[in-house]
C-alpha cells in the first residue's frame, strides 16, 4: 500500500527558531500533498495544499510567510515553521495524493512540535 | 462544501457491533463519503469509502441510503484496539480533494472490556 513518512516524528525547539518538517511519499509519486495541524483533543485543520512545482495554496487564516511550504519533487514536500512560538506547538500531519481522479489521500504519521 | 455531523462520543463493549452515523445534508452529486480512523499521536488511517448503497471491506461496512444525506459506518465485533476517533468526510475526489476534505470533530469511540 501507499506509505507516507514524516521526519522528524517529534521536535522540541526554542522560541524564535525555525523548524523544518519533511513529508515523503515512499512508494508512489504524489502530485499533491496536504498539510494539516491538530491541537490536542481537536480535529485536523487543513493548512495548505501543495502541488509539485508550484506555489502552495493556503487556507484562510494561515500565514504563508510563517509556514513555508516547498514541494520540490513528486515525493517530497517540506513545511518550515519560521520563528516558532509556543502557540505553534501542535501535531502537524501531511498527506499525499496519487495522480489521477480516483485516488484517496494517504496520511503520514504526524510530527509533534513543541516550542519552548 | 458539505459539512458533516457526527456524535461526539460513543461507548461500546468488546465483541459488540458499533454503528456510527454521519449526517451530510448538503452532499453534492460528485461527493464521495470517506471514513478515517485516528489513534492518539498518529495520522488518520483510511477505513472505507463509498458513493451509494453498501460497501464492505475486511474491517468495516458503510451503509448509504438512497438520498445520501447520511451514512453509517458499521464496525463488527469491536475490540479494545478499536478505541479511536472516527472521522466522516465528504468531498469530490476530482476537484482538488484536499480543499473539500474538511475534518469535523469526529466521533470518539471508547471500547470497554
């Protein structure tokens, strides 16, 4: 089956630093990847949609200059949280979609970010 | 953009059949219904997807009435390991799936011994 990985699985950083999270589709090519954020006891919230080779589309209320998304290849998308603050602490989850109209999203295992 | 409504939580006992119903009154013609399972600190896992009538796989069944305004996920003989949050989503797979893929609060299922 289609597998999506994320790295790192967890990260702790100091306030003001930047953190990069990688999302990889291991055994398929993903033309579209999605980034979600999930706070404790809450549902997933879509942050942005990333298409290979083009700029990401951000959801309303998500700062594109703070959450930098790069989808440089068909198997890799990165999310960089710039100048992280404690309120950015959350569970970040990516998903990837196969090319074609009848394919589901495959979710990664998530990355736990804690900003001190 | 079809929104969904599910019960916030449900309790069940091991070995019982669990049915979780999701309402999606504004479902569009091209929308599919998809259910995901999520364990704490893990990404969602696909369970089942359907468009109409009944769909069955090795882990669950999905019942969709003719008007498609609701759907019911059926988990046969649940075990403790089925304790998780279950999300019902509707969206058009052809139309930038992600932007139509809105996660509601989900149903927190607790399976008791």
